[in-house]
């Protein structure tokens, strides 16, 4: 009975354990395969997303470069379309918003030629016109006719934006740079200085190339002059401070009124002295002496200021009283009588 039980039960238990191990191994293997597949799938998706982003960025970079070329060539409407496309893909793309505003401004002041309703054959361009305009611009630059040269260059760019691009850019730089300097110093065709116009021309010239030290220095002086002028008649202490710096660096610089920085500085010193003269404290009033002395070093004081100066000077530095030698009384010394020496 026990032998029959052993023979009937033992094989059954062995098969049951082997079957469980097989299924467990199979499940583990399937889990490993599924996990590996999911990991590879996720990695593949990440790589495809990164590749797509890189491809899009490359396309946007390419469109932005084309937009810059369109702006330089005067194709403002085409540049605007490219920039709007870039913004639709990436609103934070650097530099797009500023360039789009510039393109819109250019479009607002540049007449738009309506497209032809029917396609027409483009004839072979006649380059003689461009050659003539370029030759005129060269001669105008030699004659220092900056206005005429810039007008010719504008006409040349309008006729053919791609004609001698490098040379035309260089001529733009020369004309704008020299006209800006002439406006600031008031020479050549500009007998009257125009500080704002000079600053504007030099800023435009900087788009075509870096400015030299002279142009940079004059533009800085013009900006300082304009800032100092804003305090004249409003804040005399600030006018003295700012025009003092302009006078130290650019004493001969002048504005459209013909007054130099030195003259403006002297005027500010005189008026600031008048302001200090009204102070209550004695020590504050005496500061006007120093201010008027500095103004007199630039140009002598007139009679009105000489009178005010003398009165305040006597108040601040009163003369030391002196004694008339004739009024001095010399005491008379009376000698004492001699006492006879007694004879022993």
C-alpha cells in the first residue's frame, strides 16, 4: 500500500515543481524583454525629439540670417515674413523682435511697389546706370560732398541692392562718419553745429564699421554737452558740475547758438555765484567769491559783477586795521637826580 502510494505520488510532485519553475522563468524573461523594449523606445523618442529640435533651431537660424541679409538689401517685406515665421516657431528667439520692429518701421517709410498682375520677362539689367551713379558717389566723396554722396548711394541701393555691396558699404561709412564729425565740430558745409545730427550720423556709420577714436570722442563730447545744457537755467549747481567736465575735456565744443562749452561754463559759474550770494550763512555767501574768480579766469568780469565781487570780498575778507605812525606818542623819560656819594 505504501509502495503504491510512493509510486503514484512522487512523479506527480516532481512534474508540478518543474512546471512552476518554467513558468516563473518565462515571466521574468518576458518582463526583462518588455522593460528593455520600453527603455529603448523612450530613448529613441528622446533622441528623435532632440534631433527635431536641433533641426528646427537650424532652420530658424538660417531664416534669421536670411532676414538680416534682406534688411541690408532693402527687402523689408521679405524680412518681415521670415521674422514672423521665426516668432511663430520660437517666440523667445533672440534678436527677432527688435529686427521685426525695424523692418516694420522701414516698411512704413518705404513705398511698396504693387506686384504685377501678370508675369513679365525680366530684361537684362543695364549696368551703365549703376556705374554712373557709383562714379558720381566716388567723386562726391573726394569733394567732401557728404550729402550728395549719401543721396547717390541711396539711389544706387534702390536701383540694385547687390551692386558692389562691399564698396558701397564702405562709402556709406565714410560719408556718414565724416558728415557726423563735421556737424559736431561745425566745419565744411556746416557753419552751424548740429550736435544731435552728428550723433545720429555717427550711430548710423557704426552699423557699417567701428568708429575711430576721434569720432567716438566727439560723439561722447556732444552727448555730454547736450546733457549739461539741460541744466542751464534750471539747476545751476548741476550746470556748473556738468559743464565743468565738458569745459575740461572739450573747451572749444559749441552748440547751434555758437556758444562754446567755456562760455556756457562761465555763465553757469556767474549764476551759481548769484545764487550763493543770497544765502543766509556768511560762509555760504563767501563761496560766490571762488565761483566768480573761476569765471573771471575764462573771461574778465563786467562792471556789475566787479561791484558785487568787491562788496562781497570786503565782507568776507575785511581789511586789517593799521596804525598811523604819526599818531604814536613816544613817552619822555625824566632822569632821576643823582645822589652825591657821601665822603667817608
